[in-house]
């Protein structure tokens, strides 16, 4: 199963997606908004 989380970050309110494979723990970030806000949200997980 795959989890998809969506974060809205940055001055332009860009949607950034974190996709995680529950079986392996492998993750990918798609369409990053390049902001400290995204880093803070990922660290909070």
C-alpha cells in the first residue's frame, strides 16, 4: 500500500506531495516548493 501526503507551502502556495511505500518505507517528494516550511513539516512527521 502507498500513502500520499500533500503539503501546501511557499509564497505561491505550491502543492508538494510525499509518497511513501508502507512495505519498504521508501519515500519520494514530488513537485517541491523549495521552502523551509516544507522541511519543518517533513521533520514533524
